[in-house]
């Protein structure tokens, strides 16, 4: 079921529910009003009958309630003596209210003594003073004495017809308005949901073809426009990610093939007797180390910042790395932080190795100090070598990027790994020229432990 159909059905159901609730409340009020009027007419009718039985003149009134409250009684002390209860008495006048069919009967026990009008046979004998609606008649009784009561009934067919008509009006009105609401929602939701349809079509085309260059026109307003823009941004990021992944895979395959080719050529040279076993073993060992370093770098990049943080002394780690590389160290004796010691050690080794390769013989210094932002520390490797041109500085952290004209052996992953390690520790790698010459590689590391 489409969203447009769902929206139309939802609006139709909402309208129907609202009208039904309103109709139910109106019906309850209308029924209460109609039944109240009918009960008042019945009471007035019984009052007239009682007045006739008492021979009373004047305003009509209901018999007073007896003391025990089980029903009204005639006001005359001996009404039955004044009213001759014999079947030979001529028929009495039936004071039916205008426009109403009403009947009454005087009953003793289960015997009907007198009737005013032709009392309906479907109304049972009952001395209950509570009004009862049954078989299109509303009836109740007035107690006149022991086992003697006056039962009256008024026809309620008109009231029931009015109530049935009210119900039909509510139902037909609800059905008609709900259908009109659904139709209006169907017509109006088409233009409103058009941006969503375009988004759905674009998503389907991307899923079918894998073409990430598709874009959705930013139509509509509010959430739909924002959704289209977010979808386009997602496609742009996926496209860039795919492009980087493709380049990364191609470069990784190329870098892995290079040492394999070198080892194969060296082995062929030995088989042909052009090189000694010692020379072959040396070349194979060198290429294996190169492949090991390359695989470790690729593994670090593949971890995407998922390091295992533990408490460590960053000052000791930096001091030992500097001492191992023959560089000087400047910083505190101890600096407790939370981080991945393997990743941080690898990042420092890469920076020091780059400094030794690209600035041979130049002074190299490792510096560690708290940053101006108390949540970070700075770990720098400063050299006084030739440095990098601005264009190379901007792209130096890209995987497999190598500056044009550089003949120094390498795979172009060293600074990429360092940048990935910095991101894994909530920081970044900043490359700036050293003064008066050289390069400063500055690692911003977020301190998550005591510093």
C-alpha cells in the first residue's frame, strides 16, 4: 500500500472517528431530551387520569408520594370509594395529550378494573413506578392502594423513529464526509509527496545500477527538502568513499606486487647462476621486511580508528622512541594518558623514520607538552631537513601519495597511518614548516586519562 493511500485512509479514519464521537454525544443528548419529554407527557397524562378519578378540578398534578417512597398515591383519602370500580360504569373520557397516543388502566392485583382507551396488549401488567420503554411504548404505574395501581402508557414510536433518523443521519454524514476527506487527501497529497517519490525512484535506481552519481532534485519544503539534501549528501560521501576505496585497493595491490616481483626476479637470477645464495637471501629478507611493514600499515588503516585504550606513560613512550631513533627528547618525565600504545609507538616510528629518510643527517627532536586546550597534548617531531612544499603538505596524509620527483624508497603510507592514529585518539595530525627550515609533524592527542 502506497504512502499516498495510507495518508488518505488515515485522514478518512480520523474524520470518521471525530464525527462518530460527535454524533454519539449528540445522539445521547438528543435521546435524553426526547425521553425526558415523553416521560413528562406520561406523568401529565397520569395526572389527568388521577384528577378524573378524584373528581378534582384545577391544574393537573401527579399523585403525591407515599411515606415509604415506594410510589405515588392519590391525594384523596378514599379515592376508590369515590370511583366506582364496576364494569357497568360508562366509558370514561381519555385525556390524551394532543398529538400523542396514550392509554391507561386501573389494575387490582392481576385484574384490570378499568381502561382509558384501548390499552396495548404488548404492554405487560406492571406496578413499577420506573418508566419502561418496550415495544414502542413507554409505560409506568402509580400506586393507588394495596395491590391497586394505575398504569399508563404513551406511544414512543415517533421518538424511536426520530432517534433512528438521527442515527442514520450521523452514519451517512460520517461516511460521506470521510469519503470526501479521503478524496481531498488523495488529491492534495500527490504534489506534497512528489519529492518523496523522486527520492524513492533515485534510491531504487542506485540500488539497481550502483550508480552513485545520481542526485535527487531538492523539491518541497521542510522535512522533505531536508531529506532530499541529506540523501544527496549521503550519495556524495558514498561516491567519495568508493573512489578512495578503489584507489586504495589499486595502490595496495601495486605496492604488494613490487616486492613480490623483486623476489621472483632475484630467485630467477639465482636459478640462472647470476647471483649467489647469500645475495638472494639478503634481497628476499629485505623484501619480506618491506612487505611486513606495508601489511602492518594497511592493517592500521583498515582498523579505522578502533584502538584499544589503556593507561600509559606517553612521556616514557616518546623518550624511548626518540632514543631508539637517535633523536633528542624534550618534555615532561611522566605524562599519564589513555591510549593504544601499539598505535602511538607505530605513529612515532613512522614520523622518525620519515625524518631520517627525507632529512638525512639533519637534527631531529621529539617534543611533548600539554596543549593550550587542556583536553589535548601535543606530540611533535621536528626536523631541520628540506621540509615540504605547500602542495605536498596538503596531500602528504593521503594514502600512497608520494611527492613528485622523490626517489627515496617508500610506499606513501607512513603519514596516512599517523593521521589515522591521531584520529583514533580523538585528535589530528598537523604538518607545518619548521623555522628556519625543516618540517614539524604535530600530533594532537585527546587526553582521556590523567595528564
